[in-house]
């Protein structure tokens, strides 16, 4: 699939994205997201600039705001996504947030200006992933961090992981396709997980581009990985 086709697929499901997401994940992703943000708070200053890449409909930004308030943080948060449809929904939900229409490989930010980047369920869609990681490195301040939440491949899947994969490959495309009226988009999810990296391979890509992995955690029987990488070079 070409990068433009992936983006137009997100355009086509943008209006139903939030509904389908909550139904398919049963809302468990909220726990993973909050846990990830809390971990990053331990690594960045109280006053910080946050960039949410592949922000989609703004779920992660809403949580940065909520958690920032709860933990007394003074955060300046921006979102970025190449899909106009997803951005339109995000801007309606979060009218006071600044959103940019851009790719992860070409960030509209000054070098060394950002304290933390988050990319939740987004990096799998970026075809030029190494170029994106180089961009993350460019815009982050020294010791800045990247939070990645993503579906990853498992080298030796357990029986439970196989059950979760059965849900993702067989049931999810049917339910997602029915709710969004776009079956193809929800078939893309399991296929893209199958073609993505293992947590070890993903970590190696970050290390190659000047990051140190400071935290790695798996959820949902190793289907989802939280990786936190700190810029060291
Ligand atoms: C599964 S959604 C995740 C949205 C949001 N981060 C969330 O957690 O719900 C993936 C998003 O990645 C975006 N995307 C696809 N290709 C991208 C790229 N090359 N650079 C940045 N974002 C991209 C899509 O437009 C889509 O909004």
C-alpha cells in the first residue's frame, strides 16, 4: 500500500473512527495510554512542549491534557497528522489545540524545540519509519523522549496471543467493517501488524538513530508494546 493510500483510508473512516475504536478495544487502550503518559512525566520537566504525531482524532492529546492537569504540569501540546478527515474530528473535539497537517517524516517544528513526542498506534502506518525517527531526533531537545504505543509482532506467540490475534484477524475486520461500512480499512489493521516489527526490532531502529530505550512494556498478551526512547545523541 502506498503512503497516500493509507492516509486516504483514514480519511474515509474518520467520522466513525472513535466509535469503532471504543467498541473494538472495549476502552482498554485508555489504561495503556494513561500509564504511558505517567511514565513520561517522570522523564520530562514540569513545563514541557509535547508533540503528538499521527494524532488522528486527538485521543492522546485529550489524555495529555487530562493527566497534565491531574499531575500539575504546564504543558504546551500540538497535534500532527496527514489526514484532513482525522484532523477535522480532532479540531472539533479540541478547539484550543493547534493541529498541523503533516507527515511524521517532515515535522513542521524547529530543531531541538520539543520535550516529548508521542505516537500512539501511528508508527506502523509510517512507511519511511527510519526517516521519521531521524525527524523525532532532530526536533527533540537533548534528553527529550519519544513515547511509542503500537501493535507489534511476537517472535514466539503464546496460546493467549494467538487467541487475541484470532480476534484481530477474524472478528475485528467484520465488526469494524460493519460499523464503519469500510471492511477494507479494518482488514488493513491485522495485515499491517503482521508486516510490522517485533519490540526488539523496533528498539534497534531507535538505537540506530541516537536513542536509548529507557522503558519497554507489553500489554494484551504481547500484542501491544509501549516503548519509551530517550534522545542521547
Ligand atoms: C490508528 S490511527 C491512530 C490515531 C491516534 N494516534 C490514536 O491513538 O487514536 C493512525 C493515524 O496515523 C496517521 N498516519 C498515517 N500515515 C502517517 C504518516 N506517514 N505520518 C504521520 N501520521 C500518519 C493516520 O492518518 C491516522 O490518523
